[in-house]
C-alpha cells in the first residue's frame, strides 16, 4: 500500500516567524516549484526503473520494502515539521519512494498486466484536471474546505496504518482487493488524494503571495510529489480491483 501523506502540507500561516536557520534570499516562485517537482519526479522515475528491472515478482513483497516504507513516512513527518529540511530530505524521499514504486508496480504488473501504464496516464489526467479546476476558479480552496481535506487525510493515514499492520501480521490483502468494501474505499481514497492536489496548489499560491523564501520551493515540490505518488498508487489499486471484477 501507499505511504499516505497526511501532514505533507506546510501551512504558510505557521511560517510568519522565520526561524533563525532560514536562508535569506530570493522569493519563492511557481516556476521554481515546478522545476524542483520535475527534478524529484525524474529522480523517483530513475530509481523506480532500477528496482523494476531487478525485482522478480514471487507473490511476496521483500522485507526491505516495508523498512523503506517506514523510512519514507519518517521523512514525510520530518519535512512536515521542518519545511526548511526539504532541500536535503526531499531528494532522499524521491529516491527511496521511487525504489518502492518500482517494486510495487512490477508486482501489480505481474498480476494485472497493463494496469501500470493505465495508472500513470490516469495520474497525469487527474493532475491536469485538478490544476484546471483550481486555475479557472471552478473550485476554490477556503479555510473550511482545507480543514476538512486535511482532517480526512489524517483519518486515511490512520486507516492505512491499521490496514498495513493487519496485512503484515495476517498476510492477507483481501480487505484491500476482494472484500465488499474494497471498491468504495478505493474510490474514496482516489477522490481524497485528488482533492489534496488543490490543497497543494493553494499552499503554493499562498507561499508565493506571502513572499516566502525560495528555499520553501522544495517543501512545496515535495508536497506535490507525495500527493502524486498517493494518487498513482490508489489508481493502481482501483484498476486492479476493477480488473479482478471482469
């Protein structure tokens, strides 16, 4: 399962008092965030390609996958608490997460051939659609909407931890793929992850408008990458569930 990102959004309201270690220099820009996001995605793609080629699907996920998964969750928490650390930690996260994506994607491809390419395309389409909805003002991000999405994401994180723990202890993923709850839960998670993109876009706009330091472009790029990874993995699971119902 995906490592959910609950607290990946940094809130500009928390950055009114710049910490002593914060650099002084150019201001944050949308273009800077876009370039850093592209770099992180390319890094993740590179390590994903390596583990895709190296991993032989045997029906079981290797133990190191779960160790690395815990590590990525730790990086998410660290950057959420200290956005200034994203400059150094975000590339580490992208490299590790890419390796995880290569393994899990290869695993899914071996069981449900073709779903990986479909999930990649669906993730790109989701990003474009949500960016269009946000950019045109069709969907506006207000305080109540923001609090609801962040709260729901926190609940999803707790659910993921419980479900992953159960699958590790009991060795069953039926709840994720075969139970009566699998499809509605997957649809809900896809929607929730997509709405998190709106929170990301809003955080970037607010950071740019507030003239936050360019160093925080790494935190914004990190947030986007985490959300895109979450969307991809949820779409991968949704397509697998739908494929299993044919």
